[in-house]
C-alpha cells in the first residue's frame, strides 16, 4: 500500500529504550478492527500477549472501508504483512 503514514504507531506508552514498548509492525499480530468512523480506522494488534490499539486516518472514507476489510481478512497475521496488499480500486 502506498498510504501516507502506514503502518501507524500504536497508541499508549512508548519508550524507545525499552524494547517491550518499541513495537515494530513486523512483531505485532492483527486481532481485529474496532471501529471505522469516516476516514479513521481503529484496530487492535497483539504483542507478546498484550493488546495495543492503533488509529489510522485514511485519505477518504472508501479507502478506510477497504483497508478495514483487508485488516479483518488478515486477523492472525503480522501487521507488516498487509503492507504489500493492493487496495482494490472501484470499478469506473
């Protein structure tokens, strides 16, 4: 995906000196999409048994819906793995 600011950083505490909080998209597993509200997607990933919430603002509502569907289809996979998935285009 060529989305600006993808993948997003997780919310909550962040300490770059402590690897428990410096969480890479390569290390977190997608658990589910909590909400899609207009352009904003809220989803949860898991790192070492701890849930972490992510917020991502998509360029538009259609892209947000498509990205949410991709995340739902990839529950159980690493967040990094969805970065190479093409977002489907709408038929013209």
